[in-house]
C-alpha cells in the first residue's frame, strides 16, 4: 500500500473493506433489519446546515473538555465495541491511540483484549458491561474493573437482539478451528494483508471474550457470552440503581432515546447518559440520536452529562451534536475502520480528522470554542425532529 494516511473516514472505510474478510467487515457495518436507523444516523447530519461568517474569526479555537470526570483534548471518546478479528493488537492499539491524542475510551465486555492491558495503555478507560448473567457475576466484573483502575462504568441497554438483515448477516464462527479455517479460507485468502498481519503474530483470532468470565472460569467464545446475555431477564430501573450505587463512581447509561428515561437515569444515580440507538442495531426505525438529542438535553441537561453516540464521521458532525446540547460524542465504526486500515496509527488518523474538522468548522462559524455553540447556529429543516414525548 502507498501512503497509509487517509484524508477522511470514508477513505478509511473503503480501505478496511478491501483489507478485511467479508464477514469481519460485514459485522462492523451491521445494522438491523432494513437498515433504516443505521442509515438515518448518517443522513440526519446531512440535513443540518451551517452558516459561515466571512470575517472576525478567532485565531484559536478551544476544544478541551471533561468527559465523565476525565480531561479530554476534544469532546470525543471511543464507544465500547468488540474488535475481534479487526486487528491483532485490538483494543490495546486503540488505547495507545487514544492516550496519544488525549481522549478517553470505552472497553466492551465483549472486547478481545484483557481489561488490565487496555487500562495500562490508557488509564482513561471506562469499562462497559451488559446486563448479562446473575447479579453476582455483574458485581464481579465491576470489581475487576475497579481493581484494574477503570475510570468508570458504562451500562449498555440499547440492543434488543434484532436480526434478519435484508442484505444478510455475516457468518461469524464460534471459534477458529481447522474446520472453520477451511470454510473461511476462500474469503480470507483474498485478503492477504489481513492474513499476514495475524500470521506475523503467530496466531489467528480466537474470538474469545476475556473480560466476560468471573470466578476463574475459562474464557468463553463470543457467542457463548452472547447467549448468556440474551437469556438474562432485562433489568428494572431499581436493578440499574442498585448497580450504580454498588459502583459508587462515574457511571454512564448507554442507549437513552427518550426524555422520560433520561429522567429515570438521573433518578437512578447515573452521572452520564449516551443518547444512542446502538449504531442502528437496536429496533429498526428508531430515530437517529441527533434527532432526539435536544429533547433529552432540555429534560436533563442541567442534571447529568449528555453524550451522543451515532453517525459521527466528520468534525462538523461533532460540532452539530454539541450545538444541539451534547457535551461530547462517542465514535464506533469510524475508529474501527481506522484500526482496520492502519492499526494504532489509523485510529490516531481518525481522531486527527475529527479534530481538524471541528477546528475548521468552528473557525468558519466564527466561534472561539465549543462553549460558544448553540442550537441557533444550526439550520434545521422542517420535520427534522420527531414529535416530542
């Protein structure tokens, strides 16, 4: 490959499609059912306009902020996402990249690298859990996170196990054994760069989830852990409040899309919420997070930190979300494509793209920094917001 640097997230996406086996790339693209929500996460940003000024811009634009108690060089953090098979260094590469760029990250309990290794690479790591297994096992995962030095917890609630994608779901094996290797060989052999990156480490993706087991149990495969999660009865708000109280520190509830539930999150004791539809992987036809963000901010923005997750591909997207009241955004697919395209440097590249895009947008809008933004800075078409609840 020539110059490994890429100019936009779209270029990183194109490179990752060429580099990754189809099943791995398909797992990242994902989306539920017809992909309506996944696509709306992007198209909603395209519908919002910006109005530039011609003179009087500021020579410096301030972008530093605080996310869940952690200083951040810009209002961006990594959304917790399992990166099995994307890159041999996995979340450790992501942790190094985020530490180098001064932003926090979330680590999924379905991640491919041990929590301790990730926190060692970036102490500003928030550990994410699902409501999976019995309460004792959840407590054990939180205690492990505490002992590892995690900066806080993220409880993800915005996934309803929706399947039946119109374009077909990727074939993801439970584990890599001889039979699986033979079945996937035609796909893998067409991606020699990806294969060589793994062979250089003298290993292949094992698809295990080392942060899920408790009590010295063996590391389960992805789908074994996924099955535990699917079979666990969903929590009540009292259950959630108990978990938050047990942690006793920074705690985000991820998956809020309604003002009434945002208020329940405040009452439960959460310190942050993520307005999210799981990248369009929750129930299809749920609105893009940016469409409901102002409604949620109006309800609880003075009481809890509101972060938005979904559809961020450019620095101008970040600016639009901040103008709508978010204090920061989370990115998922964008950094995964950077990781696939060029490892740690690719993740740094994505973060640099967002930062430079934010800076250029703030300059063009005549803003001295992110604190100057308001919803009045955005041109909003009629019918953009769904009816308020």
